[in-house]
């Protein structure tokens, strides 16, 4: 840990990586609260894996057509938003089975991404870095895009917090109050798509759902109010990403996988501690009842 802190002051790539983790934590902590509350993890999974199509297409266009403005991160945003809208519209209006469409979008996005990457001349970036994260390779330009996405997510959530809250907890009541449930559901999926893109840079496509949901799940053990859950989720996401980065740097391990291990260990610790505390309280209450009866 001391080595990481010392090198953090010297190396820009570590500073960019830390900033990426902290910035992504804000939006993803907030979005994770909605995802866990609304129970749309499976929808977020479909969106996450379709991101590879945008990453691959952007890299192909940059190399073949010299479209320097189309960064892989921007391509990921476009593909994630398209996938969110498609999945959302199918979920709301189509008669097709929802899980079938999600599986199709999931597989199609991955397949397109692999095809684009395989046809791109001269591998400058490896497929593994997209699948398992490349936080140490974040550029200043990517960092600016991440900050902009972060700002968009936070502003939208602040403006529409109550309507999104109503859609998450009680759609029928929201309709009776005149809330456009379909629109806000699609908006929620688009926000989820942006959160997914932010986390792809941190832990990669394969593990993005874990970091989107685990901090919110941990926070849910400490509060039942959504606003507080979001704030705690932001804190835990920042804690997990920073700790994972520091531990991986010191031990020369993949940063994304280490971050997920840290988050998973914390989740299990909280669950076991809660179960143990509940068991102790139950035994104390039972003993107190027996003493009273005697």
C-alpha cells in the first residue's frame, strides 16, 4: 500500500486510474441503487455485453477510416444506449419473451465486437483488456469523457429523482399519478447503460455487473431509504475501486479482478456479520424471556 501511495505522486497513469475509479463510483453508485431496487440486473447484463460491439466498431473505424474522434469509449456509449433502448422497448411493447431478446442482444453485441476486433489491422489493444478492464490505460481524453458522463447521470437523477423512484417501487401508482412510466423506464435503462460504460473502463465487460450491484447490495444492509442507499453505494464503490487498485498494484495483479474480489469479500463479510448479529440478538432475547418466565 505504501508503494502505491508513493508512486501515485510520481506516475500520471496511476493518477488517471484513481480518478477514473472515483469518478465512475459516483454515477455507478447512484445507478446501482436503481438497478438493485428495480431488480433489472439481467437487463443491465444484456446492455453490458453489447458494449463490446461499440468498442470493436470504434477501434475498427479509427484504424481503417482514420476516424480519430471516435474513441472506443464513445463507441461503447453509443452501443450501450442502442441496446438499452432496444431492450427497453421490447420489454414494454413486444410480445416476444423478454429473456429471449436480452439473450439475443447480449450474444449479438459480443459477436459483432469480436468480428470488428478480428478485422482490425495491427492489434494495438487486446480483446482481454475490454473483457477484463484496462483502468491503467485510461487516457486524459477518456477521463474527460468519463467526467462528462458522470455529470450527465448525476444531473438527470437529481432532476427526475422522484419520478424514477415511483417507477422503481410502484408502477401502477405512478401511472395513476400521471407519471409516464414507459418514458422513465427507458430513461432508467439509458442511465444504466452509461453506468455500465463507466465501469467497463474499471473492471471490464465480464465483471461490470458485479461492481454495479455489489456496492448497492452492501449498502442495502445498512439502510432501506433509496437516497441513503445511493450515497452509501457511492462510498462503497469508491472504496472497492481504490482498494482494488492499490492491492493489485502492490501485488502485480489484474486491477479489475482484484477490485471484484475486494467487493465480493466485503459483501460476504457484511452478510455473515449481519447473520451472526441477528443470531446473537435472538439468543439474548430468548434468554431474557426464559429468565422472565422463571
